[in-house]
C-alpha cells in the first residue's frame, strides 16, 4: 500500500481547562460548570422537583460569560 494511503493517527486537540464550582441554591446543592470557554451553566440538585431530570438535577440557566455572572443571575452562593 502506498504511504499516501496509510491512515495516520488523529491528533488530540488540546482544550483549555474548564472551570466548575459547587455551591448552594435555596438550601440545595448547586453546580456551576463552564461548558466552553466563556459560557457557564448552573444546575441545582432537587430530586423532588417534577421538572428535574431522571438524575434529580434541574437546569437553572446557561450562557453566562463568567462564574460571578452565573451566580448573580441565579442566586447561587
């Protein structure tokens, strides 16, 4: 097989370390994570809420540029 037809291994792209933070929201565990650079989302663990997913986590919102912005918008501390 000619060398131009031999597959080469794909290079792994380096990704920046994304942040995450655990806190509270109305007395329940809350989790903020950076889904991509400059985009944060906040979830709260509330398995008694009928809107929560099968794992008990409820999305409060997404798309904030910084962690302080996400905390201020959702009331997470």
